[in-house]
C-alpha cells in the first residue's frame, strides 16, 4: 500500500525504531531521518550511532544529524525542499522550534509512551512503573510549543504486568505505538480524526532520570521499592550501601517477614531486608561493588551478612 504523504522522521532511541520501520513497510515515503549526532560510549568512548541512525541506514534512508535545530539554516532549507506533509517525532530528544511546527500540512505528529496528559516528559515508561500504575499506553499528539501538551489524536491502552521492567514494557509499547502511528497518519489523510485538547488538570510529569533516583530509600514500602527496581532498568538501576560499599540490587521481590527497617534477615539461603510500613523485600540477586552479580545464596556464603546488620546509607 503506497501513501502520497511525504514524511520526515525525527527520532533517536531504540523505542523509535519500530515506528520508522513500520512507516517504511506501510509504504510511506520517508524523505529524511533526523537523529542525534553520534555519541561516545563504552570504555573506549568510541562514537556510536543512535539506534534510529542504524535502522535508517539499513533501510537506505537519508540521515541528517544536526547538533542543534532551533536556528539551523541547513535543516530549514532541507525541510523546505522536501515540503513534508507531516514530521513524525518519536523520542528525538530536542524541543521542536516554532518554525518547524508550522512547516508541514498535518503538523509534527508525536508518539508518546503514556496516556497523556499523564506522564509528560522524558521518562514516561519508567515513572509509570515506579508509581505503581496498572495501566499505561501510547498517545499520538500534534506537537505545540509546550512539553507534550499538544492536542491528542489517538490513544491506546496497555496493561503493566507485575513483572514488567521498563525494558519489557518499552518493547511492547514501541510496537503498539508504531501501529497507532500508522493509524493516525491514515486517519489524518482521510480526515477522520478529531483532535482534542488535553485536560491540564490531569497532567503529571515524568522527568529525566537522575543517578540518585536509583538510591534505595528503605523508608519506602517493599512494593514501592520493587516498583522502582523494575522501573529504573537498565539505568540508574537500584542500589544501596553495605559495609561502606555500593551494593546493586539486581533482582528482588516483596516478601512476608517481620524485620526492622533497613536491617537484614538471613533465613538459610534467603536474604531479606526490612522496609517501610512494616514490609519486607527479599533480595534475590545482588552485585557487590567491583564484582559480578550473584544470587543471594552465594552472597550469604561469600560475605556472611548477619541478621540485624544494617543496610543502606
């Protein structure tokens, strides 16, 4: 199926790749892919392309990687020459300037990984899980000059499973979002979509994650800590202090045990810690500072933690 809509795609992370691939598969002419510049990564700090750049090159699509876009005359002239019907934005990582918002016929169509107006911002998947939500979803909006404040075009709901991490949920939402994006563009072309304003009173924020978000506060309940552990994968993870060194918590689950807050309980090969609200968390796998991740039984054998020993800052 071939579509007459000339498109420009703006995206950077792995989450955006299914949307780009599905647009091409559906027959939409993607005339240009805009993504973040290559960034240094790893121990060698070698420049690495974004997942979207890698996908675009595999699809033989032209790629442009401007450092800045607000006053970029080269970008402006390239977009004017393409005259896109729509600019599709999925996790690009830059605020779209006004001149770019008003360029395409159908505007800048953004795919966002939440049921807007909930969880506006850079980390909607992580904060939905961390907040204990049972449902989330994907939303397409027409971007305006605010942060994820544009009119809603279409939405689709998804369940958050009790064992979902941000990585597993992101994979599902990326595929669901790609489908919704195709449906949105087809609906705009057919004139069957009625944009609706977001209810500002229901808005919540999902700010960019910081390193300290992964620091476990054992005053929280075991369920809250478990949700944050699942949410903050792979970064910043979940970590605490044990005997003056960092201890990463790799896997854990709420448990039934009576333990003083921030104190350990050893039960055979099982390791528990007391949390807020008189709850407990079983530590299933941990990673001591500078070491490999190990199961609780190996940690108990190797480090000989004592029942009643304190954990945390």
